[in-house]
């Protein structure tokens, strides 16, 4: 083995492109804690997004690069992550104890937005992040059932609510406070006020990410939320169907107008998988999500199949990511989660916590 140096390690890392960040590990500045003792070398890769399930593959890529480009073998590599807050809309104050809010939206209902939201939250949690889930669909709250939660949240002070928790995800929904079969006959301002209270009066506990499952559409409620809620990024859910893509574009334009970065598009129901023979068929069309992403200059985070199991698992309170963690669909959700978090890590950082509060006193 040739002489080991930090420069050789950096040379090898420059040859490894992280598929989620779309940049080399050297450019991503993830190298930490380099220790060299003769021919023995150890270091840490501190990734800016949660990647517990990706860590072993990343180690293999780096080990291969070290061997090929630096003549280094047997290096001890530790993969960890650190999530930092990112900037939000101008004039909107960031939430305490919540580093990043990711809004999951769709232009129309029925495209699987809530199922995608819950599985995205669970996927990020399984990758090692601390995650919360806010069900912002006042008229059709579905997250209590999908998360397998029932009962009412506790309030220790009579003013704020403790989030309900299952599968390691902190959850809040209007569905916890009303009967499941009670219709919400509210006008827009009442809905907006209720959502702001659910968001601000919940005692979220040190969240890396808060996933907000927005109501479908681009009306007054969605626009007000996009303007008042401190969102770091948005994910648009669509199906390949032309009419769904048309409405998804409206949702995309809405976030652009309020200066919320679009992290990417999720194409749901991209193929139908037959439960009997496994045959795949593009019953809602093909390639629509990719076309839309290309036209808008954003990323297609991933495509998900139309499978009976996804619906059954969500309805039973045990979504796919926890029901079949080793399955292909659960890995697809985790890949979408890693890509979304990686895209967010490349947005502008929030430095407000570094500035002191100025207090003027009469002396």
C-alpha cells in the first residue's frame, strides 16, 4: 500500500458522485474526522440528508474509489448525517423546534397525496431523521387512520397540544379533535385559522422535518397556507394522466409565486401491478411526470406503482414503509425521501438563529 494522505482521500471522494445530491462527495464537503496512522485510515462522511439505508451502498462506492484512485484499501468509513434549517419565505417566521417544513401538495384530489405524505414521513424517519406529520386536510383528515392513531391529544397547560405518535413520527390532525364521521362545514377563514392553530399550538419536539399534507387544489386555503406557513420546500404529487398533470402544474405555479422552492415531483400510480401475475401496465399514461419535471426544470423524485397493497396497508393503519420495510415499494418511498431531503439540503440555509436578539431598555 502506498503512503496514505488526506489529499489522496479527497482525490477519491472527488470521483464519487452522490446520486441524491448530484455532486461529488468532495464538493459536498462531507469529509470529517480524518485519522491516518501509517497505512491505517479512518474518516466520517457527514451527509446533509438522512441516509441510514443508503449508508452501506455509499461505503461500498467510496471504498471502491479509494482502492482505484488512491491505492487505499481497508479504510474504516463511518456514515452519519446532520440536518440543518433552511430558509423560508421572506417575512414568515420559522417555527421553534422545527428545522424544515416540507409541504406535500397536489392540484387535484384522488392522486394519492395523503398516502404519499404518510409514507414520505415514515421513510425519512426510517432513514434516521426526527419527523412530524401535520394533516392539513380539514375537510377530509385521513392521517389518524393511516398512522393507526385514535383518541385525543393531551394538553398539559390547556393551551397547547402534545402530538400523537406512532412508528416514531409525531402527528397532529383535526381528525383527533372531531368524530371521524362528522363533516366539517367551515368556510375558508375558519379552515385557515384552525390549521394555523394546529401548526403553532402543537408542541413539536425537535423536528428535522415536518411534513404537511396539504388539502388538494390551489384555492384560498392553499394560497394562505403557502404565504403564512414557513415552508422550506414543496413536493408535488401527480399521476401520469393528462388532467392530473394539468392541475399539478397549477400547484407548482402557486408555490413559485409565493417563492417556495419545489423539491420535485412524485408520479404516483405510474404503473398498475397485477396482484395475480405481477404484470405491469401504464393504465393512466406513461412519462407524464418526467415530461412535467423536464418542462419546469425540476426533478422527478420518483415513480410509484398502483398496487392494491399500498391502499390496503394505509387503510389498516400500517403504511407500506412500516408494513413491508424490505419491499420494493418501501425502498421507492425511501429513495424519494432521500432525494427530497438532499434537494432541500442544497437550498439556502437559515442563519436567523445565529443573530442575537436586540432588546432596547430604558436605563
